[in-house]
């Protein structure tokens, strides 16, 4: 899953007063309550109703902003919107299991993906961006694996959520901007690429849970 990628960009820029790309005062006001939330899956799923209520309040607030700000609000809150609106009914059926499993997933995936794609302090901007995108891809696949492993009945829902999120983020990026991205970052917005990665993880999980007797085909008995 995309770990609050676009929303993290907002958090980093919200205090950059001299940055021409920083959110407007209106947009900042609407996003700040969400920005103050703990950005972990454990918090989101264990406080699902509260988080979704804040998203609804923020969306209502954003209606008072200009059209550009409303579009940015829609983009910045992709993670919350996908879970609270697009797939809310699907999630509710599995919410208890996912909430109980999320804390362990946070620990495993944060450690695994940071270790796999460490960024040296002396690295140039391009290298840092590449590592950040690889870390995001790692996190997306890791969270899917961990949550689907703990909640196998939610596997298809988790798969739909991830693919839906990739598609939503990709649709908000201008084609020229997409072309300028590093390949590792462009992959994150490539629905087919991420679908293949997630499906590969999904297939692996299914194999892990396939009983031995189902994996072995019946062989004809050879008699002398």
C-alpha cells in the first residue's frame, strides 16, 4: 500500500512559507487536522471512524477553497479517500482482523523496507528520490503481504484497494510529469506493473496456504 505518499508531501511543504508550491492558507486549514494524525496503518484502522470523519470534515472545508485547491485536496488525501469512501463497505467486513494485524505489519514493513533501501546522507537528489520510490514500492508490497497473511479472507479486498490506489494516483499526474519521473517512481504509478507485483505476492501467499495433498497431483499406480 502507498504509505501516505502524497499526504507526506503535503506535511513536508505545509510549513514552507516561501515555497511557491506550498499549499494555500485555505487548503492548509482543511488538511491540517489530517496532517496531525499518526501516519501508521495501526492508527488508521484502529481509529477508522474518527479518521473517516476527519476526512469528511476536510472535504467539506475544501469546498470553500478554489477549484485548484479542491483538486489538490482530492490528490493529497488519496490514501484516506480510497479507504474511507471507495472501499469503506468492503473494509468494514474485515476491519477487526486488519486492525488487530496492522501494528505488526507496521513494525515489519518499516524495518524491512528502510533496511533494504537505505539512503546515504551524502547521496545526490536523484539517488535519494530513487531510494524513496523503491522504499514506497517495498512498503506497498510488504503491507499487502503482511495483512493478507494475517487476514486471508481480506486478500481480494486488499488487492482491489491497492490497485485502486495506484490508478487514482496515476490519474492525477500529467503525462509530461510522468515521463520525467525516474523509472523507479514511474513504476509506482503504473497500474499494470503494480498489479503484476501484487498478483505475484498474492500467488505466493496462496501457495503458502495450499495443503500438501492439494499441491501433489495424483499419480497412476504402476503395477508390475
